[in-house]
């Protein structure tokens, strides 16, 4: 079906942060499959691990114990400080699970039918409940009736949030940094106060780190930078480095509301997907990618800021780690086409924001090369 406004480009191969089209032309990939190709393309360790797992067992039902799933659960719980994991296949599915778990948690306490507050401009997925949770009207049109039980408040507006919380509220669901909504950072102070509010009112804090998690923002999870922890955490995108996998984690007390039969997924956490995610985590550690994200992210933001000083069309540079946005005073789409013509793949985050999402193992030279192309296209304006 014609669900995507595709770029006029066919990509057939990749190596590191470089991809090739069907005419043999190469591009620097600062999209990474929308924050998915954590290790770039065709990382040899990933290729070998997936080939070995494919030769052993691709899929095994969750009716059985799955050692790779167990290992991945142990790694993710250790890294996040949370206690239980449910594996699925995408970001929307992880958030759908989080919404169900939050509702069940209150149902188990004799408080059914409670609502979840999310932010305007948020993006949580395109399944019906995640669409309802999403704070952007444009993606909801035509899909009524959407599941009830969601309210929306502006990000970083504590007064609005406090006003929205009432005796029916179950949880607050937020992205620590809104990716699709425009690279909008939730302030650390806001997140801290939010955590306190949730504790004081007995609410669950659900963080959607589908785009920000797994090192993208310079720490394994973006929430670490605010010095807080969620009750429920969702992951996908970068977790599998290109193989579909999502995860929904929770504290022991919250996770206890999902007993056998409460939720499920045929493909969730199968051996192939878990091998991919374990390899992502292994390589991130052995190649010290968190440090690389911090350094290359600072380099990218510095470079874009320098360009902003010379080209007034860039109004603001913002982001964390390698999730970087440049807000423009003009529409971003033509510049994205110009960048592509010069050999750089970038994308938008809303109509006027250029978004940069290189692989986490991007090199300093590749960041400089991308900045040089951005300079070229801005000079042509
Ligand atoms: C923060 C966030 N949550 C959820 C999703 C939905 O993920 P998926 O497309 O894997 O369902 C996205 C996708 O862009 C996202 O950025």
C-alpha cells in the first residue's frame, strides 16, 4: 500500500555509515533507518553472530525457555535497573504493552479505567492505543473511534501537568527527548519534578525510549542524564541494530501485574532478534560507543552551531548525543533533498527541523564530511 512518501532513491547495500544506491552512488547515512542501525551497516560481528544463530535456530515459541532471551533480559535489567522484561517486535508494540501493564497494575488494585497523560507533540506509535497516546492530531485523522483514556499536556509545563493529574490518573507517558515531534528535550528539572509528582501521587512514570534508548543520547538510556528512573521503560529501534525487536521493562512491583496469559507475542524475543540485541550491547561495550556518541554528538552540535552563526536560516541547534536537530526558519524538505543530491542522508523532525541520526560508531571524519555537505547546501540558499 502507498503508506510512505518515499525518497526517490533505492538503497541496496551498506558498510559502516555509508550506503549505496542501485546506480552505485554512495551516501553518508545520517538516518540509520530512523535510529535503528546502531552499529552502522554490515558490522562484521553482527553479520557473524546472525549467521551463526540462523544456522542454529531462528525462531522458537515463547512456549519454551529461550536462553538468548534470558541473557538479553539479564543484560537489559542490569543496565536499566528495572526488574522484568517483555519482548516484542516494535516501538508501538512496546508502548502498547506499557499501556496495558499500567492499566492492569491499577486494575489489580481495584482501580480500573484509569487514564494516562502524555505530551503534546509526542509520538508513541501507530497502533490504536499508541495513536491515542500520541500528541499529534495529524496522525490520528480518520481512525476514530480511538481507545479512550489519554490526556495531553505541553512538554516541560509542570503547572499544566499538575492541573491535568486527577484521581483518575494512572501514569505519565513521556519521551525524554521527543524525536518525531521536533527534537524537543524534556528538561532534567522537569523530569525530576515529574518523578517526585508520580511518587507523591502513586502514579507510574512510563518513559518511551524507543528512539532515545540504547546509547543514542550518550548514555545507555536518556533518563540517566536526569538522575531519575522510570517504573516502565520501552525500547525498540536501536536495540536490534536492524533486526526487529522491542522491549518493555518494569519494576518488580509493576511487572507482577503481567502473569501468564496477560500479554503475549508470537515473535517477541525470538533467538535471532535476541542475538542481534546481545551483539549490539556487546559491540557498544567493546568499542566504547557511549563515549563515541558523546564526543561525536558534541562535534556535530558544535559544527552545526558554527554553521548557524554563519547561516541565519538555522535558528537553533539542539539534541542529546547523536539525536540532533537543527531548527530552521524555512521548510526542511527542500534542504533534505539538496543534502541527498550532495551525498548526505538526513531526515526531518516536523516541517522545519533537520534531524541527524548517524550510527553510534560514526567517525570524526564522517561527522566533518556531513557538516561540510550541510555547509554546501546552506550556501546555495
Ligand atoms: C519515541 C517513539 N515511540 C514509538 C515509536 C514507534 O515505533 P515503531 O515504528 O517501531 O512502532 C517511535 C517511532 O518513530 C518513536 O520515535
